[in-house]
C-alpha cells in the first residue's frame, strides 16, 4: 500500500508560486470561502435545484461567507445556477478552473460542498471538511476517518449541515483535523522503492502506507 499519487501531485501544486487573491480579486478571501462543485448526471434536474436553493439561502443568511462555484459546461447546470444564484453578491459563478487555480482556492476554503469523487480525497489532505451531495460514496474510508460526510441533495439537509459547520466549531475542528486516509505525499517514493525491491535492487521490502489510527479496509 503506497497511498495515492494524487496526493503527491496535490502537495506539489500547493507549493507552486501563484497569487490566488490577485488572480480572483472579486472574491473576498478574508471571509469564509465555501467551494462548491456539482455536476453529476444523477443530480441534474430537481436535485440540482434543491442544491442551488440551499446555497442561495446560506448566502443570504451568512454575509461573512463567499460561495465559489466553478460551473460545469453543461447548460442545464449553468442555466439553473444563473437563475437561482446569479444575482447574489457573495456567490461567484466561475468558468471551469485549471487545476492550479482550483487547488489554490481549495487551500483557501473553509469547507467543500461537492458531488465529485476526487475532491473527497484531495480536500482532507488540506484539512478541509467535505460535505458530499450524494446518497453514497465510493470513498467509505473518508467517511470512516471523519473527513467526509454524505448529506444527500435535499435542501433542508444541505442547509442544516452547512449551518452546522459554520456555527459549530467543535464539529468543524473534528472534521478538519481528522486523519487523512489517502496518503502523505510520498506515494511515488514508495512505488519506486517497491519496484527496486521487486527487481532485487533493494533487499528490504518497503513498509506499507497506513494512516495512523486506521486499519486497512478491504
């Protein structure tokens, strides 16, 4: 077990020289940033409307929050997002971002709201709680570790869970300081070491990566 090379790439990207505040001057990074991604096919239609209505309510109730939403190119998503969220001053509907920009905004965020899979692995590596807009996740180890919470797509559930992270410091700190089960940024090193071991270049088998406090799931 090596850990995920995606986390290696994430940590390298975080270290890159990039002024996110200069690149996105219209976002007030002194406020709490909620980063949102939503694009899954099963969420199109009524589910997406409930997601956007929940975001709208939060944006109106919490003036110390900035919602940053890189919108998928699917017009069914973009049109609905514009209809419900387009006139809200603290909601920023962006075009799809390159990886560097996205990672830098993720690093600045307070928590993440997403229906994506990969972000469930990346965000915990930066100490960011993740609320998953789905009924199930393929990352049960993240739920077990406490870094991710699956909340579904009902408006009232989304609002409740977002408010909890915004108002309940104890729950927020618990999620943001949970163990990251996906890697420590050294997966590539371990892969090289195990290849050297397999080809008898090294005599000692490298140790597996196992996140402290978590047993292997499988």
